[in-house]
C-alpha cells in the first residue's frame, strides 16, 4: 500500500520499513557466523572470515540505523528520503559483502 505524499511531493519512506528488520536479521547472521568461525578456529586454524563478517555486520548496522532514522523523520521528507537511499546503499554493500565472504570461505581463500 502506498502512503500519501508528504510536503514537497516526496513519498514517505517505504524501503526503510523493509530494510530495518532485514538488516537486523543480517546482523544476527553475521554475528552467528563470527561465533561459529571462532569455535572452528581451534580445529582448522586461524582465518579472516570473522574479521570480514564483522565489517559486514557494521554495514548492516549502519543500514539499520539510517533506515530507522528515515522512518522517524517522515515529517522532513527530503531528509527522510536521503537517509533511506543511504541506508539502501549500505544494505546492498552488506549483501555483496556477506556473499563475498561466503564465496571466499567456501573456496578456503580466507
């Protein structure tokens, strides 16, 4: 369902409402990955997966914070829309990052 346009004809943030819960879930997945890698380092030796997963978790955290601010600042549609776009970019970077980590981990590059 589309919401009415705010002042200046800008639409209320719609993507941000989807980014926030999904980014939060991805932070949990990244944190779980870090924990599993730490447990397995005892058997398989050190790797960089936990470091890269931590970086990805920060990208998802930034995305979640910005999407939250975007929904809270709906009274300022231009700022809200800008924050939503930046949150979307961080979210996409996080997705690319976690996919890259998975790929490199699968082929034992990192």
